[in-house]
């Protein structure tokens, strides 16, 4: 399986100079095929341009919860994990046997729209979160709106 067959730009499906990255963008980071034919896809959900702007910890934490909840809901048979980038500029999405760009873009858009309507951050209780006070629903909504406004540029990685 190659990136272009899945709707991705193969030239950006590699490690890139972070000084050249545009944001927000969604890009295929890697494809890993297992010996049995199953495939794991890693996708960058970049929110901010590296070394220029960063998410605060409350918004990063809240977005992680929303993405976790949303991808589990919309892609239950494919979702493995979503993790914040340590640089606080985006998230790594890991999927099992699903790497089609249009599917991922569609579900990401659904999740961002769900955030705009949310009344609370998912899993943000003392029994579900190790730092349950470190969330901001308002900032997550602002960020979701910003990323949705830039949807036409999500494929413009560099």
C-alpha cells in the first residue's frame, strides 16, 4: 500500500524540516504493515506551525480528550491511539487498517464540529483523568473553530 493510493501526497509522508511546515495540516506520517497483512497508519494532526505557536496545556489536554472520544466513536474498529505532540503543536493519530485520507479528514471534521456543540470535555472527571482540573472547554471550542476555518488548507503541509 502506498500513500497516494490512499489519497495522500507521498512527498509529505516522510519526516520533514519543521521550519517548512504549514499549519494546520493533516498528513500521513507512516504506514507500517505487519507480517499478517494488517496495517498501522500514523497521521499528524498538526494544529500550529512548529516553533511559532503552541497550545497551552489546558487546551492541549482538552483536545486530546475530545480526539480520543471522537475517534473511538467514529472509527471504533480502527482507532488505536491519539497522543499530543510533546512540542504542543498537534497530535499523533494511530489507526489500524484504515488510512484513507478522505475518511480521516471526514471524521476529524466531525469531531471538530462536535467540540463546537459540546457541553463538557469528555473523560474530565476525577475518576477518569489524572489531571481533571486542567481542562478548558472554551479554549477547545475556539481552537476547533480555528482549525475548521482552515479546512481548505489541511492538505498544504509545506
